[in-house]
């Protein structure tokens, strides 16, 4: 057993609405969408037309600048519509399922018999390559680069996040199959597990290095785990993937098909029947939340967790990388003298509300901003929730003045949006820090490529 | 509440972009957000936000200043009647103090907020809350007999030159309240020093009972008058701690300031690192001077130094202003220590005016970015070293 890495700084938001470890029953939806906006920096080019028949694994669109990176349909059916936004930007490519289970056949193979190139080719052909992302930048991996390691976080510490032990139980062999595949891409595979849980699925894996972590969120973020084990220096690359994606990768080789199945957790204070549901990548969340939410308030549906997820409609679609749907109150109300009130029911990392006097176990929180955008005033807040040897405020200032050298020196290679989400949460000045970081990353990509 | 909300909703269309009173949008916005936390929700990024905002933060600092203000009001009355040699009830003292102090507070807020609103209007920004604290700090660091027009001029100078020229709240280099005080200190030294200005009425030459001196403790020490510092004297440890001594309105009572410090530290709004290191710095310098002991000021007990003058007030409320202080955690230790160290040093060596907290803080405000620079460089070097070790 390896040494336990203790994460001291961070914050667990005591959000109401945690799901129990039970499976809920819901029908699979008719509509599925692949959203190019889920993939940073992607310029999609359509490969199929509206009305085309597709199978699970049929290419819908590809990356204009890297055509080998393809994005495929999760189900068999018909390409129903392409929803576009401003300047005809493609937002959602929607497939209507026909109920049959037709799958493109990619052929089963033993990864040990294939070369690295053949494995890459197979993953790309089957549309699984986008699930391998790289640090720095948190974008789809570049097959021409040689990563120094492959890293998988075996748990999610975000508010109301799924319990990976529960999600993965019974899928241990599929997980190992996935490991066998990525070991052919990079032999140095690391897995982060929580010290507090059994994590049998991960601890029993063969041929990987296991690291135990202890502490509050963001201990489960892969970026934090990498920082504490094999920090990324200039010029280095680490590839990452998530457990359920790893299973899909394993199944491509063991069964020869694109497996879009996902187990997602449905959580949040406004959900009636919280729990885990079996669905697919890009599925409409409508069957999950219809008649399953409290209706007296305006609600916010989030694909993903409340810190990093994407806001979707009640009939919106699950994001490509998400295994969680959260429903919280919208909170678009005016609060009379809210800043001056004792604030007994309010959640704050500071002790500036009297809620510290009667600590609640769980808070029903909404999406209200609780204030307006201000300049950076309070110092030292971000450091409290970013467990890395990084000075976040100085990095953000470097990004705002577009100082590439400083951004590099101050550690932008080690950060993804999810790592600074808590900084954004606690920020007194309500700064949009995740967007700022992404702006910096985009600038780095543009200037250094 | 409902009626007020309706009133705001009715006015809103008239101050939106393109409407007739578009120019008043900042003012409207400031008033609306004062009464109602806005209904804006998060769009991108996090869906939840911490309940704390800048208004709350500033309101808590103002709350932390209230004990010092209340004590200052009482002490103004107490010193006044002490000077006259008259007996007065508690409420007479409060009444006299309030009449003297509250006008200064009102002028400071009126002038400062007026200018802030004007600048926000011109820039088309929201009004930021920084001045809520500065407006309270300025009166508390002034002598009570200061003419109100001077308060107005100094506040205007502090807000315009100390803050707005740099871009407003969050951008200033120096603590605006200290800029106001420094302006008065250099422009009207006769109203900011000596032994006439600290007790209300003295400057106008109202009668003084025999043996009363309006000099501050440090003033007495500088002129070699050490008798009062002994046990039982007017400036002994206890009196200095509680604050029944002449001085700027809010600075005399270390006790009241400590209550504020506890509020700031407990809520996490004031940096305990800065406060602790300022006191440590002052204590170390005081000890060094004790060893040297060349004149009376040097012989003032190191602990006593921390209770006198504006030391505690500066440490708790001025040095901790996050905008003008260092912003790195390591930097805060260095910054605070040097403030305390320099404050006592300037205090002892300054021949004209035996106090140095203001100058020490302003000086370290100036150097705060430099301290941060070295801390940041340290971080960068660590990262580079890591790369070399790995390679």
C-alpha cells in the first residue's frame, strides 16, 4: 500500500440532495445529442446529414483541423436535427433513436497484439479518442505526443458526485480490459483512490500505480492528484480519462463495439427520487427529471456537478464527460438587505454569516450570485481552496494582462477549470475565474502552436 | 418591502441604457443593490456562489470599527471634561463626544461617497463598496478638533488621488484613509500635532485646569516627561490599554480595537498573519531600543509601545487593508513585521513628531508589490527546480 497523500486545503460544500446508493428506474429517451461545445477548442465539421440513418458508433462529425478525431452517435436511429447558435455555430447534433440496437462493428482484438498506432487508429475510428484528454490544457489528447503518464482519478469529490465504488461494482474486469488498452499507449498508468473508501475496483487493478488521497474537494480532481504525484513541467504531457470511459475503451477491444452506456447519478435538493440511473452518453435528461422534481420553484438543471457542470434545459442533454445530473433552485429573486442580515441559513466559507452558530449538515443552495462583480479586493481566499503550490491570484492577473511567460511560470500547465472552480465559488468579488482560466489556456494554445 | 421593490422596478426602465436618465444608472444600481441583493444568477462556470460579497465584507469591517468609534466618542467627552476639571456624567461625556465626532463621520462619508458615485457615473461602472470602510477609518485617525472643511478636503484628496486615479477600489497602491491623514499631516501640520489638538476645546483656548496637558503619551515621552508612564500614572499600562488618554478619535483604546480584531479574525476577513506580525515587529524593535536606551522614548517598555499612539489601530485596521497590503500569504508575514518594526523606529527617531505608524504603513504599502514579487519569484523558481530534478 502506498503512502496516503493528505490534501489539506479545499472545501466540501454541504449541499442538500445527496443520492443514496440505489438504482432508479427510468426509460431510455428517444433523443440523444453530441455537443461539440463539450470539447474545448473543437471546430466541428459534419460527416452525416439530417435524415441519415446511423448506428451506434457511426461518425456524426469530426474535428476540422484533426479529421482523424471523430465523434460518433451513441445509439442507432436517424440524425434528427442540428441545432445551431450564433453565426451558425453547431451546438447540438441530435439523433432520434429507433429502438433497435444496431452497432457499427469495429472488430474485437487483443490489445497486446496491436501496435500503439493500431490502437490509436481503432480508438479514433470508434469515436473513443475524445475521451482521452491531456493535461496541460484539458483538451482532447494529441496522438503524436508521448505522455509521461496516464492518470485516472478513481473518485469524484465534487458536491453530490457519484460514488464510483457503487457505479463500478461488477465492472472490474471491463475496467482491467481498459487498463490493458491504455497501457499500450503509455506504460506508466496511475490511479488515484480515496483513502476513506474501499475502492476495490481500483486497488485490485493489475499493472497500475495506486495513490491514496485524503481530504476535501478537490482531492478527487485528476489535476490535483497529478500535481501531488507527477507534476507537469513545461513540455510534459499527461493523458487522463475517467473510469466509465475506460470501461467503454475496454469494451471496444473485447466486444468490438462502441459502448455508450453510462451510469449517472441524479441528485440535488429539488429531485424527488434521487439515485443512480442507467443511461447513455448524450442522452436527454427528460426521462430522469420529468415528474421527478419539486415544482414550486424555478429550477436549474445541470449536467455535471454544480461547480463545473453545464446548465441545460429540463429536456436538455447529458454532457459527454458527465456522469451526474444535478437539480437546484434557480434563485432569481431579490433579497431585501440580504448582505446585512444575519444569514442563518447561508453557506459561506468565511464566517461572515451567523450560520457558523448553528451549523447545518446540509444547505439547500441556489444559483443566485449573492452579489455583483467587483475588482479583486480580498486576498488569500483562493489559496485556501486550491491545494497546489500555485499562486492562483497572480496567475489570474497574468491571464488578464495576457502575459504568456508569466502564465507559464505560474503554473497554468497544471490547471484545468475544475481545479479553480472552488476559487470561483468562494470569490467575494464574484469573478468568473473558470472562464478566465480557459481564456488563458486558449491563448497559450494559440501562441505556442 | 414589497412597495420598495415595486418602486425600484418602476424606476428601472428609465435608467437603462438608451433611456432618458441613462446617466444615473450607477446611482440607481448602487441604491438598488443596497436594499436588495440582485436577482442575477450564475450563467457560466460555477452554479453556486458563496453567500459572501463585498458589501457583506465591508459591512463587517465597519462593524468591527464600531467599538473603537463608540469608545472614541466617550473618550472625547471624558478628555474634554478632564481638561476643564469638571465632573460630568457618562451621558454628558457621550453627548459632548457625539457632537464632536459624528459631524466628522458624516462629512467623511458624504464627501467620499459623493465622489465615488460621481466617478462610477462617469466610468459607467457599478459603485464599489471600498469607501464604506475608508469613510469610517478617516474620522477615527483624525484629532477631534480638526475643522470639518479640512476633513472634506482630505477625504476628497484621498478618494481622488489615493484611489480613483489608479482605477478605483482594488487598484489603489496606498490605503486611502492613510492618504487622507498624510495629506492633512503635511498640509496642516499645526492641526495634526502638538499638545493642543487631541482634546476637544483645547485648540480654541478653553480653560484648562492646572496641571492638565493635552499632549499624547508619545508626545510626553518625546519631551522626556516619563513620570506618567509609571504604575498609577496617566499613561500607565492599564490606562494605555483601555484608552483613557488623548489621541486620535479611534486609536486610543487598544481594548476596543482588540474587540474589532477578534471580529475580523474570526470572520476571516482581516488577516491574522498581518496583525500578529505587526505586533511582533513593533515588540522586537521596542526591545532593541530598550537595550540601547539612549533617550526617554527608547526607554518606553516594548509592550507599552504597542499600546500607545496609533499602533494597535494601524495593525488591526490599516495594515490589513487587503488591497494595499501584500497579497501572498508569505508576504503578509514580512510586510506586517516590517510595518511594526518601522513604526516604532520612526516613532523614536522622528524629531518633529513622535509617531510613525502612518508613515510605516504607507511606506510598506509602497513596497508590498516588491515583497509579493519575491514571493512569486520563489514560487516560479520552485517550479523550475522541480523540472530540473525530474529531468
